[in-house]
């Protein structure tokens, strides 16, 4: 660990594959990241939702899945674990993420997470274990993620929306003030995804009445 703390694991290829076969109970796939412009693998929908959260997080600038094997010795046996994700934060700090809900942490998983926590502490990385985002936030981000691609951005409409929402305004009302909502809403959702506009995404499902405003300082 001491010799590899500064390796760019956030750009590493996965150390193992994401198998797909008939009858499997999980759903692997690839997430296109608006942050990096690359596809990042996941092994379940919960992992996909965690990827979505990292892609939305403005404090994360890059991330990769299954970036390395961590090995250690316990009870005289060599054990190993591949964390689900490694991310690089805006301040340069490393972030290691494992996706596992509380009710699925068995003794073997608990040992792996304890070893990962210790290893991360040794090199100054942050370690998180998560069961995924809360339902309301997850639902809102799934919707906004559909507009994360730069093709949803139109400069002239974006500037008009930013001026309109300089004062807190209802989502649909503000979109209609700028023009045809079929044209303005995709740009509005893109601005919410990128953080240039903001709303309370954890409190309630997005609706026409959701209060939207420009993010202070942006």
C-alpha cells in the first residue's frame, strides 16, 4: 500500500470481469459517466445507483470499478478482496467504496471491509460502505441522469434559465417563462444534473411545483 498510494486507480481497468449468464439474480452492466466520458462497470442495480451518485457528485472527478485486489493474512490464510469502486475527489483524496446493504454483511464481508478500512487509513484514503441512495434521492437522480449527456445542453436556453431561476421559482413555471417546455425542460434537467441549478432532491419527488434556484457561487 505504501508504494501504490499515488497510482491513478480512478483510471484503472477492472481486475476482474462482470459475468453475465442465464438465471443470475444480479444485473451487471455499464454506466456511461458524464464525469469521465467513459463506461464504468457494475454488478447490480444497487451498484449502478452508487455509480450514478458518484457521477452526480461535484466533489468527485473520476472513478473506476473493481480497481485492485487487496490481500491480507487472517488465521494463517491469505485472503483477498476487490473493492467495488475507487474515486478521486476534487481535493486529490482517494475514496474507496464498497456496496453492501447492512442486512447482507456476513462475517466474511465484515472481515473484508475491516481490512479495507485499515488499508485505506494507512495511505490516507477515505473508505465508505453504502447500501445505495435513499429512495427519493435515487428516484430523482435516475430521472435527471437521463439528461446528463452534453447533447441536452443549449447555451442560449441555459443562460435564460439561469437568469429566470436566480430567484427561487417553481420548476415548470420557470421553464415555461423561458419558452416551450418541450425545449426548455431537457436543458433545465441537465442544469440540475450538473449543479448549475439546484433543488432539494432528497425531500420529495421532482414535480412541476418543485422549487428550483441557481446554486450560490456558481
